[in-house]
C-alpha cells in the first residue's frame, strides 16, 4: 500500500439502501474493505440485465481499489438451492435444467459458470477475490442453521427447517431494508395450504427436505435435503468477510425477500446486523420492461457482440456496451435500445480519438481556457458522490472539448497541465470506468482481418492450382464487392482495402 493512499484525502459518500440516504463511507478496519455481491444462479447463459448489475459493482470495486483500499470482494456462484419462482416450493433451477438438457447438474453448473466468466472478461470486469459456491459450503450452512434453532428463531417441521419470522419480529424488525412491516405482510398474504409445513406464510426455508425425485441432496440432522437460497449468501459472506462486514450489493430485485432474509438470519445467528452499507443496482429494461429470463424479455451479450438480434442494426463491441452502461448512474433504470447504443458508440469514439491525440498535443508556456487541477478534482467529486459515472463522463467530455480546441489552435495547454490531463484520463477512463482503448482493440481487429484475408488468398491459390477458376474468381469478386482488392504480382498476391 502507498504511504499516503488517496482515500485519506477523498470523502466517499454512498447511498445506503437501509437508511435511504447518502452516507460518508467509513470501513470497519481502516484501509480494508469487505464487499459481498450476490452472484448468478448458473442454470442459463447470463443476459445483459444480469451483466449490468455485475458491471455496476465492477465500477464500485475498481473505484475503491483506485482510492487505495485493500478490497476483499466476494461474489458467489449459486449452484444449488435456488428454486423456481424464487420461492420455497418447486424444482431447483439447476436440477431442472439438468433434466431438460440431459446432463449432470454439475455439468450445467460448469457450463454456465464458464459462460459467465467468459462474458465478464469480455466486459473487462475484474474477477472477485473469492468466488465461493453454495455446494462448497453445505457444512457451514448446517452449522448456522443449528445456531439459529438454538437461538429460538427457527423450527424443524417434517424434515425441513424454517425461519420463524413472527418470533424474530417480536425482538427485531423484519422488513427494515425494504421498508415493510410484518403486519402489512400478514394482511396481504393468503392462508397457508393444508400440506404446508410452515407455521406462517412469511416463514422461509433454511433447509428443505428433498423429495425422492430431487437429485441435489446432502445429509443433515433433519433430513437428506438442501439449503435455502437466502442462507447460502449469509454463510458465504460471513465466512470470508466476518460476522459484520462493510458492503453488501446486488440487484434491486433482490432487496426483498433475499436480502431482508439475510439480515434476519444474520441477526438471529449473531445478535447483530451483518452489513454496514447495502447497495442496490437498478435494472436494465427492454421496451420499458425489466430484462428477465422468466419472461423471455432478454438480449444476450453474444447477440450484441454479433449483431444477431432483430432489434439491432449492427454488432457492438463490449467496451461500447460498458460505456453505455456507465453513462447511467447505477441506481437509475436504464432502457436498452439500438439507438441508445449507437449514440454511445459515437461518444465513445469521440472520447478515444481525443485520448489518442493527447500523444501529439502541442504545449505552450501556459494553459488558456482550462484548469487541469480543478478539473481532476471534479472527476473525483463525481465518483465520490455515490459513484456518479454519468457526471464523471460529462467531465471527461469537458476535457475532450478542450483538447479539440487546442488541436484547432484556439486554446493552449502547458506541459504540466498536459501531464495532469493524461494521468487523469488514464485513471478514470481505463482504471475506474474500465473502458478498453479502442486504438488497441482496433489494432487487434485489424490483425484478425489480415489473417482472414491471407487465408482466403491461400484458398484462392489452391483453387487456381486445381484449375477451379470458378472458386478462385468467386473469392476475388466477393472480396472486391466488400471493398477488399486482391493484386497478383511477382511476389504473390497482396491486398488493399478500398
Ligand atoms: P440471478 O442469476 O437470477 O440470481 O440474477 C443475478 C443478478 O442479476 C442479480 O443480482 C439480479 O438482481 C440481477 N438482475 C437480474 N435481472 C436484471 C436486470 N434486468 N437488470 C439488472 N440486473 C438484473
Ligand atoms: Zn445473495
């Protein structure tokens, strides 16, 4: 760690969902942060909505690290216990997919975990410090259930164990995160069905006895069964971050019941609330409706990168999509559309062009029309104000405008201000926003293009050697149609892009 980390001079405020206010952030242990974010349930490919939440927290992770904090970022993989409809009844999402795809549940888990990692790396998201799985922590889950039962807040019923919400609410407040109270919840819920094992409809499962057909099961004192979804996060967060830790994040849709139940479990097990700051990222919508697997209202990252979806006019690079997301504050709803992405693409290239021209920007003895130090400060102010990336981007475009004016000789910049400008752009565009330099990606793309054309040139030569002139002419003509001209010479065939 540096001798004088940035966090000592920056006052970071973040919106704490539990107080409904922006609060000055103070970690439990100076210089160190424990952050837990609910990870994906790996039963299908992630859609762009899921990605938005994880990219929002990648921004948070990056900025905290940039400030010089040592961050332990835990994001789990839910590979068991998450039932259909997010409820206590029904089939396990992973097991159901295994049945449909005729694979082992762990093959499903592996397949979609790999997809998730692959997509996250395309979006240039930094992997978490620890990525625990629910099935890897069954023993710890059984232990915490025993503690909650011993403390009087859970009961066994017919081989399953349920959290006793009414009992808990006598001494604690069930609903404090989502702003609800138990009386209203009771008034709004239907009677329990006759076959239910629960005392009250609000109670939720900590352990479920497995039905004979349920293949993902583990032995426990109450039955052969499986853990409740809410409990997994309580166990995996506190195991690696302690019984009280700094930041817990997730999508807005997880606030209730998932996070509410985590608070209840933590308080019931340890006697105090588990989390100091709750952060919730808002939803990505499509045609004004939440992007959601269950309704089929989704677009996948692959469709976006290939342009292979009827709502898209073209393909978009991951960095453009990331930039599009960063242009909205993480607590605002963001609506996806082809037009919005095209607008982001223009902005992104304007930014990258300006960054490119920084290398050859002429300097003068003094700067006119721009105060680089004050501007750098404003960039920090934007991020210190609850990670306000759209304001940060507006500041970056102030710099773009200035750079372009210098290029036209209508303003000037001193060498030292240019250094500040370069450093700040590097810090915020690449480190904090996590964008990738398009000049680097385009050189990568042009390598691939050249390789592909060389391959076609070789195939054409082979066709000619075999006197298959129909094929060799077709390759030449089709390439010409898309603007690539082949030229045959003594040294072989070369190409040029028209
Ligand atoms: P799941 O795999 O369903 O457990 O969801 C993984 C994460 O994606 C959770 O944090 C959800 O809140 C988040 N999520 C799901 N749909 C959306 C959406 N449309 N926009 C943003 N985040 C979402
Ligand atoms: Zn969770």
